[in-house]
């Protein structure tokens, strides 16, 4: 069970990764839902009975902190099972797991422990240069391990490299290895072999899945969004998406997307460039999100677009995100041009929120190349989700409210008229767009007037 993510369906726009289940879906594969297929599933929960929390929460924390394979596996499997809730499972008198003292930090410690050992041996040597006894051949730590002094007591061992070289036919394609290299290897007596590292990685993935399940519980959102250790762990996992395990990165990204409505970026620092209480600054966090947005992995750039859209609606987060607005707009418009419906949906939802912030955002978005045309194409296609079509049309209406954008919108006037005359669902929105393009003032600051006037 370690490393396996469990999930079910969820209704409404609550969380990512929990698609709605309706009567037309086949629920034969879902356990415990026979006979109630017409009702939406409740999704995973991280609630347990209060009796279990009182009796076993200390054991769970100690098992996670112990690092022992058996205890760690038991704790992660237990938390994975407790973080899943069947549709017909009604639990009263329950305790959110993230509020159990020390449990959240203990789960995060499993991820951090893997990240401490999850690097190559070559990079470990470069990351920790030796300075003790530099230039002294007898210490064995100077001159970047290349000691050729005849006074070196181990000179004979180092000069016998040819006799210690492995036979190339027996090297299994990994290159030749000298026995003298083992003397200078920084790996200690109790370091893990490849099998042990794989097991640690599997435990870290399972821990990230537990954190993801924690973020689906409303009672946990506030606690996790204010936990700096939790946020930093998620950010650094996203930052190393090119080398880190894909499932670990995905779980970290979806967790922070769930926490976005309660997340204040100023927790990482009072200003953009200078840290306030830690090593991770707001600028670095936004750059990490932009890195995920630029990714070619569909699940990652869709989640990053949704994350930016959720963060920017909070006025406290606006100054940190809007400083990167040109890069964000360019990438979101690129996502609009993809033939994938979920990428278009994520981009439209984010642009809809950006267009509602201020005049500068509307002017920048309208002048972004292909922005207006691709938003219009989402409506004309149309997108499979009617809500996405409506948000794309409302975004165009926001752009039309600025008189400076009329020159850009006039090139699409014929398309606006056609939609207003033929599409009953969007006719009222595009009628308002045509009115905005013909009026002489900005409707957002002008007094309210009747369309037909008196």
C-alpha cells in the first residue's frame, strides 16, 4: 500500500483530482458504492474516531520519527487508510489528523529525509568541498583529492590504479572502478544501498500522498496553510521537478493548489527580494510556480495555472504575482492554443481572475499576442464545459470595458456580432461587449445608465 494513492469522486468545484460522479458513470469498479450510484461520492477524508486518536496518535508520530522500516511502513499504511473515506461511511466525533500534535511534522520529516539522501554521489562531493588541511598532503583532504607528493604515505596505493582497475568486460556498462576510489568515497558505514534508497523513495511518495489527502479536509486547510515547514517542503519538491519523482512532485503541487485559498505568500517574507524568517523568499516561490507552469507535463502546467488563479484573487498576494504578469500571460495564452480541453479550462479560469484585478491587467492581457483570438475560439469551438465558455466570454467583456482595448477588439467585431445573433447562451454577454465597444466611456467607472436611455 505504501506509495499507492487512493481516491474517489467529489462533487462540485471543491478540489482537484476528485472528478464528479453522476448517474451515468459506471460505479461497478468502485468499492462500497453499490446501490447508490446516483449520488456523488464524498471524496477522501482524513478524519478518524476520537478514540483512535487518543490511543494511537503518539504511536503514529513515534513510528514515523523512528525511521525503522517496519514501523514506518505500518504508520504510512495506517495513515493512507485513515485518509480515505468511503461514500457510505459516516464518521461522527472525529479528529482531523493534521491537528494531531506532531503528526504533520513527522510525515514531512519522511519526505525531508528522502530528499537529504536523494542525490548522486558525484554531486555530493562537489557540494561539500574539503577545507580542513587544504594543501597538506598528509591529511588526505587537500588539492581536490589529487595528491601526487612522494611524501604521501598512500602514494603507492594511488599509483597502482592499473592493477586495481576492473575488467571492462565485467563492468556491466557502468565504466571502470578503481579500488583506490573506495578510500576516497564519502559514503559512510550506515548509508543505504540502492534497494534501501528505493524503499526510502517509496516511503516519501507515500508520505506525500498522505499530505495530499490531508489537504482535502476543510478542517486541515487553515492549519496546513499557516505551517511554514509544510509549505517549504511542498515548494522544494516542486522546485526539483526535473530530478525528483514525478508522483512526489504531483502530490506536492496538488496539495498546495488545495491550500491556495488560505495561502498568504507573505509568510515567506515581507518583501519580494529579502527573506523575513527563512531561506525561501516570495520571489523564489513564484518562480517555482512559473517553472511548473512552463512544464510540458499536462498535469503540472494545468495545476500551476489553477494555483496562480486561486492565489491572485487574494489582494495580499497581488503585488508578488503581478510582478511576473508578462511571463504568466504569455504562458496562459500558449495554453489556450493547445488542443487539450483541460489546459484551456485552467488557462481561462486563471485569465478570468487576472482580468478582474485592475485596469493594467486588462490592458496587458488585451495586448498579449493571440489572447483575444484564442479566448474567442474557446467560445466558438465551443469548449465541452459551458462554464469555461462563459468565463472566456466574461473575460472578453472585461477587456472591452477599457477604451484603450477597442482597437484590438475591433478586428473581431464580425465574430462578436455573429455570436450575439446566433448563440442564445452567449448573446447577452456579446451584446454587452458590442455596447462597450461603441460607448465613449469606461463602464467600470461611468455611472450606471440604461441601454436604451431616455
